[in-house]
């Protein structure tokens, strides 16, 4: 049985005032059946991890540098995130790939750094709208999977998130058949490389909200969600956690 995961990505949102959301989330869902994760901006990781304590909400980073330390102004290493109390880190989010020109090779190096630091890497893949319209979705995702997921990936240290770029922050989502097609393809692709591919968790991300979470969670090979906008408020994210628990 794969343990489901509801992961929130706060992106570049949140200051100390927003730490109350994690307390509200933990209070409303003290013992979820699924794993619950919030990835705040790097500035909040340590404080959020301290507030989360041994409660139901884990804390993660949104990105990491592939090296442990060094002359990389403005960057944060996986080891630093772990030291701050993070247990997960997102790598290869489409906003990082687009805004910072991150390649599959760099994303793979970041995932390796996450593993070396004892973090679970959430590796993001997903097609643009142009690629989908051109019928290239599975080719694009297959190449990203091959290039971004390191050879040392296991079900314990790696989660894959399918995030169609055109669905992120737009309110648009693929059809359930389209989600199932990609998630089944991901499972089969992972099985060619990893002995425990059947245990790896596959998240869907892109405009997940309380009103569409249940149907998405009932879709083939969907083991949870990576949630942006709807993770900022405890009430909305809590409703998604509840939907995942009920799935
Ligand atoms: C994301 O940024 O990973 C994401 C899925 O955003 P949203 O839920 O806002 O579409």
C-alpha cells in the first residue's frame, strides 16, 4: 500500500504571520491517514519545522542547490534544509525550469543532493500546453522522467509529481482520463528502471482545490497532490487532506 501524500507549495508567499496556518491545519487534522507536507519559502522552513514539532505536518523546501556548501550566493543546500528541519524538497518545479533554465541534468543532481542529505525529493515533470497540443505529452514526460530521476531513487526517497505547466495556477485541469494516461505511463516508465516502482508515490499537481480533489484522488495511479494556491489557507488545504483521507 502506498501511503498517500498531500503536499503544499507556498511558492514565494508567506511571512511569519502565516505560520498560524500550519497550527490551524494541525489542529483540524491531528491524525490524518495520509502524509501532510507544507513547503514554505526558505525563510520560514526552520520556524515552521519548530512549530510543526512532532505533529502531523511535515515541512519541506521548494528547491535546493546540488552542492552541500560553497560560493553560491542566494542558494540553499539540501543539507541546510535538513538542518532546518525539512524532510522533503521539491526539485524541478516548472517555475524553476522556466524561470531559472533548470535542465533535467540539474534537477537530477538536485535530487541526488536531496537523497544525500536524507531528504525525500519530489521530482516534478509536466508538459506545456504547446507540447500537449502537438501530441508530445508522453514523449516530454518520458524524457523528463529519464533525465531527472536519479538511479538511486527508491520509493522511500523519491516522489514524482505530474504537473502540466498549463494547469498550474490557471484554474484549468486535464480531464481525469488525461491524468490517468500520464500517471499510468509514469508508473510503467518507473517500473523499467526501479524494482520498487510499484511503491513510488505519484502526485498530481495543477489547480487542485477542494471542489475537484475527490475525483482526482479517485483516478488511476494518483497517490496524492502537489498543491499551490489552495495550500495557503488551512481551511482549503485541510479540505484537500480530508478528501485524500477519504479516497
Ligand atoms: C504548483 O505550483 O505546484 C501548483 C500545482 O500550483 P496550483 O495548485 O496553484 O496550480
